[in-house]
């Protein structure tokens, strides 16, 4: 046997063929002294290998050796492909390998948990515990402390394939619409969003920050006559929030574009882009969606082909009508956002919608006020299942007003002087938006915690692995 066969390629067509595979020992089960079963896993795919004592090929000693292997060791198996008479449960491949040779390439120590346990849903755990089975319930900190092991479950393989696909669709859609991909600096002079959530550092003797967003530079690209731009890149927030949806570092999906007349042109792009993302994921990622759903059951996202848009005033009125107190000129808190999501679902049948025309006072300094009523703004947030995934707006392009707003929002003008100058040098009407990749994936999949959709999450308590 010379060439290695992928576990994924092991099908009925290879019956009686001699193959060599390499993978992790997912489970090891020994029956008496003459037989051992090893399920070999190669990332997503699994196959059962059977070592039975046979005069010429498999000795008792070899069965004993197999029995002594540790789970998650990397092994090479050579043998014949056979088709079992009964359906094999718990493996992706429906053939078996009758082992002739088995080598251990890399022996794993006893790990903090095994993949079988880590892959169980809550319902499966309850059922197993009731049946008196001994198992380890793997909590979130243990998973994140041992992320390299945790990532091996099918649900996690699915989550990060879906995350990769969201980035691909985002990029493909925007390129096809004539946008240009840009890469803005992450070391900048000061806060780009305002507020205290910023990491400061020393830049060769000069005070500096890790970029809180690509906001200023994506706008400066528009000043540089890049008519429409996007970026997929890291965003740093010195959040003190230990919530299920805040990270200290996340991946921003940012867009900035010229507009002709109205900020609705930006919302048009958001709507078409996200309907494309959802539709494509539902088509191309079925296997991954099923794997996530097996461990973390969820209902598919309900969305309309024409994305619903409500004004902030309409949303606030819906909450009031439902008996909630709402500050008409304040922001919605997390609870109100959730409640509104529920009301919108009941009334309009969608879990994806845009809320626009927010009070100006709750938006960042660079937001354009509404021309008919400057207490409101040409801005919007976008929600999935009652939680924010996007903020966006038309930008203030009048330098004097921009400076005034920045000052009022407590931004140190000297840290944004080159940005203000760029706006002063002449820029057309423009707007854009930013989404958080981890939030998009978390909420599309109905997951309960953003740490599940961040490969190596950074939160106020976690800087490793
Ligand atoms: P944006 O910055 O665009 O508003 P966001 O979703 O990060 O996006 P924040 O402004 O950070 O929102 O916070 C919005 C809401 O999240 C707050 O009104 C508050 O209700 C809630 N929130 C933030 N931090 C915490 C926390 N530590 N505990 C509970 N709730 C929090
Ligand atoms: P905002 O601050 O609302 O807007 O951020 C945009 C989107 O980024 C995500 N997000 C986060 N994800 C994880 N952890 C966090 N701590 C976190 N904070 C925000 C959310 C949010 O909707 N410059 C503007 C965007 C624009 O107007 O273009 C901005 O940064 O999904």
C-alpha cells in the first residue's frame, strides 16, 4: 500500500481494496482478547477499524497493543475495506477496515476530556446520566482552556466552516458590486468610536491605541476617491463587559460607500448582502448546519426576501404599546432589543430587520443628523433574533459640525486631526456600516455565547490560549 487514502474517500466502491489511512483514535473498544475496534477520525470523517486475531496478520499481542493505545493518538492503519452486514452507527463512513497493520505515529497523553463527551448535546447528556452512564460534562472554561481539543468536535468544525463561508460570501458579494477590499492600520492615535473601551499602548514614545474600528480610515479611503470599500479585520474593544456577546477582540466586517441621495442606499446593500449570506449558507452548508444543530439545537433563522425596515420611533411605539417604558430619545437596552425582536417576529414574521433613524444623542460623533429633525440621525442598527449585529449610518461630511460633535462626545481633537483634515479636503456624501463576524455567526446559529464562534476568544478574563 503506497498512497494514503482519505477517510472521506472510504466508500463501497473500495470493497476488498487494500488501503492505508491516518487519523486520530476517536474511540477504542476491546472485545475479549481477540478483537479490538478503533474508530479513526480524520477531522470531520470517521471510520470503524476492526482488529481480529488471524493466523497470518493479526496477533493477540497486536490486539493488546491496540487496546493500550490512548484516545486521540495519531495512528496509521493498513487493511482491507469491507462492507458490514448491519448499518454502522456513530461513524460517517459506512464501510469498515479489517486491520492488517497499525502504527502509532504520535501518542496522545490522557486528555482533559474526549471528543465523544465534548460533542454531546445537553439532552444527550441528561439521557446518558439518567441511564447511569459515566461521562464528563465539559464546561465552557475547560473547552476554551483546551481549545485545540474542543475544536475537533463536528459542531465546532461546522461553526468555523460557516464562519469561513460568511467571510467568503461577504467578500464575493461586495467585489461583484464593485467594492474594493482595503486594509486599514490597527495602530492608531486615539479612539475612533468614543467611550472608554479602548486599549492604549506606547508607540515609540507616543501614546497610541489599538483600533476600536476601521471607521476613520475607511472614511478617509472614500476621501481618497475609493468609491466603495470593505474590510475584514480585527477590531479591539477594551470592554469591561463579561456578557455573552462582547469580546475584547473580534472580526469586523466593515463597509463604506459613496451615496447619492439617502442613507437608505446603504441599507439596500445591507439587506441584499445579508439575504445573500443567509440564503447561501442554507444552501451550501447543510451538513455543517446539521452538525451544529445536533449539539446545539436551533430553529432556522426566519427572514423575509425584502428586509423589514422600521424607524426607531415605530419600534419604540411597539414597545410602548406592549406596556414597556421607553425613553424616546435614549438607546434601547439589551432587554428592550430582545423584546422588540419578539414583537417584530410576532407581527411581521421575521427575525432579521433594520431599525433606523435613531436619536442622534445615542450615536457616535461622525453620524449625520436627519435634515428634517436634527434630534434624529441617518443611522441604523440591524438585528438578528433580537440582538444587534450591525451599526451603520450616513457620515457627517461638514468639517465644522464634525469637529463640534467630536468635542461634545469627548474625543480629543488632536488624535483625529488628520481625519478631520481629510473630510475638509472634500468628500462626497457617504455612509457605511460595521458588523461583527462572531455575532453574525452566533445569532444565525441561535448560539447562546459569542465565545463559541470565536476561534480563540479574547474577553476581559482571557488572553490565552
Ligand atoms: P454598540 O456599541 O453598537 O451599541 P453593542 O452591542 O456592543 O454595540 P453596547 O453599546 O456595548 O452595545 O451595549 C449595548 C447594551 O449592552 C447596553 O445598553 C447594555 O444593556 C448591554 N451591556 C453592555 N455591557 C454589559 C454588561 N457588562 N452587562 C450587562 N449588559 C451589558
Ligand atoms: P459598533 O461599535 O456598533 O459600530 O460595532 C459594529 C458591530 O460590531 C460588533 N461588535 C462586537 N462584537 C463582539 N464584541 C464586541 N465587544 C463588539 N462590539 C461591537 C457588533 C456591532 O454591531 N464604526 C461603527 C460601524 C459603522 O458605523 O460603520 C462601529 O464600530 O456586531
